[in-house]
């Protein structure tokens, strides 16, 4: 006895002959067209899929639905061991892996950029040449500041003779806001009396501070400096005076 399923291929063959054969006439028979479509769809569904391919698809669907730490299905593992079909690449197991990877790259880039900026911004600048301090000058009470250095004030300071040179600190006003900053003035001691008369044009040096930055003044010893100063600090050596708010520190590479 023939089964219904055994009769379908014969019916399908006849309908395909009417549809695709040299004497095709199925276009005029809507019922036959519908039956052909039904049989071809049934045949397509009943055709067996290759075992390994079906297991790969099923395993990929399971992996995409499960968390990252879910075990690999046993059937998928066995298929990999038994056969070696062409692989299209391992599927991404989770969107979370992709996003974590992207975020990690962004953090590394941001951190590298920040470290680069910081390393440039705080690059230390050598503020001292390692020159030693050779003396400290303290204010001399009762000594007047020459008027050429500004009007007398309670915060001005005069220092004793230092190898033929006298130092003074006076506060000068800078800018439109009235801020006052200290300035160091150096002049030969022997010519102090000439300063107010405006008749002296020899050695003189000055240097001012600004806010938190102290007043500093430096020069290279030359032929205009008094001889007693040159005897202590030879020609060509460097000398610096720094005001700490009260005293003057003297630095020199002459030692």
C-alpha cells in the first residue's frame, strides 16, 4: 500500500512539468499553481539539514542568549572534535565584551593623553645654577635711603657697605591698581652723595620683585665696578642679590 507521503513526489513531478516543461500550461490553472507552491514548501521543510551546520547554528543562538561565563553546549563541542567544517570565524559572545573593550581603549587613550599633558605642564625648570650663597646683608639702622630711589618710607631698607658697594631696598608702585613691590638698588658707596645731585653716571644696578616673587638683581662683574669689589669678586664672575623681605642674600660663582 502506498503512503500519502510517497505520492507527493509524483504529484510534485507532474506539477513541475506543467510549470517548467516545454508544454507548460499551469499559468492558466490557479489551483495547480497554489498546490505546486504548497508541495515545494513542504519538501523544503522536510529536507534534512547537515548535522554539523544545524548544531553550529543552534550553539551560536544559545551562546548569544547566555552570559559570558555560560558553558559551551556539549553537542557543539563534540561537533568540533568529530569534524572540521569550514569556519566563518568565532561569533562574538556578548555585546558586553565589545563595550568593555571599547571603554578600555578609551580609558587608555585618555590616561596617556593626561600623562603627556601633565609631564609637559610640570616639566621642572632649573631656577638655580648651583651658585653658593657667600654673604647675608642685614639692614643698617639709621642709614638713609637716597632720594633718587624714591620717597622715604617705613618699609625701605639700607644695608652697610659691601666691598665698596651699598645696597638699598625701596618699594615702588607698579600698574594702575596701586600695588607696591620691592626693588633692590646697588651703587658705589663712594658716590652716594653724588646721586641726589644727579652728577654720577658710573656703576649702578636695580632689580624688582612682583607679588610672591622676590626682588632679585644679578650682574657680571666688569670694569665699572669698584676695585675693592673686584678684589673679592674678579672680573667676569657673576653676582646675585636676593631680597627675602628683610635681608639680602648674596650669591656668587666666585665662591
